[in-house]
């Protein structure tokens, strides 16, 4: 469901989340060495502490010299933090942070640092809404959730989200599995303001 590449001290690592229940869900690490052109060594880390239940997207980050990751459980809506410590190759300890509010089968997530504070945007597949988790200056702080709503039906079984900043303005793109369309979010310069939304339909034969 989720995949991310990170570089630590010149070496590349890929992390993959997958599985549909507590039995089949796990975390896999791919060790590429110093080049992504290498065939990676696969390390199956399993379902650590049994806390991964249909994990969805993945966000890996480094803060104060330690490695962490966030993922979400689709069925429970819980936010899970993985604590790797100073080495990305450590077996992480998992922390169940619970459902910070109204997460409803959360799928795609995207982090934004606005210069002073961290925000994690999460798409809710079941409620077809967008949530913003505000952490303040550190991603290790407790998250405060704001559900930004469904924008008058602009989503259709949303799956993933990406956000970019262009010419001082933030724009989000949400992929909709229900009708193979894409929704454009415009934040009008302020990432914490409720964006406007328009469904761009299936403009490229998705």
C-alpha cells in the first residue's frame, strides 16, 4: 500500500507496507546499498507487535538524529509511529497513537512543513473527506486533527494525495479510485486554510 525511499549516510533503503489483516500485514525493507541501480536485499520485518492491521501509506522522516515513520491502519483508523532510533536499519518499536479524531479508513498521506510547523494531510476513504493533523514544530508532538470535509462530493473513493508549493501557493492532488478521476485542491497561500476543490474528472484515460 505504501512505499518510500530514504538515503542514510550514502545508502538507499526502501520501505513497503502491505497486507489486509493482522495476520498478513507487515513491513518490508529493501537494502539497495549506495545505488538504486543495485538489486536490493529484502528484509521482512514482519508485523511488529501485531500493531499493523491493513497498513496503508507510509512517511519516513528523521528528527534530531533519530529515524521514524508514520503509517495508518485502514480498518481501525489508528495512526502508528515506528521508532527506529539512530540507525534506519534497526528493527523499529511501534507506537499506537490511536485515532486522533475522525480518520475513516485513512489511505494516502502527505506531510507539509510550512516553515514553523508540521502538518500531515490524510485522505479518508470511507467518509470521503480530508483530514489535517497539526503537530507543531515537532512530528513527535501529539497530533491535533481537523477534518476539512468532503468538498461537496469532489472525492470519489479517494486513494492518495500529493501537495506541492508553487509560486507561494499550495496545491493538492487527490486520486479517486471510484471513477479514476483527480481532484485539485487550492489552499490560497495558507496551508492551514480550508482549500477549495474541483474534480478534474478523468482527463487522461486513467
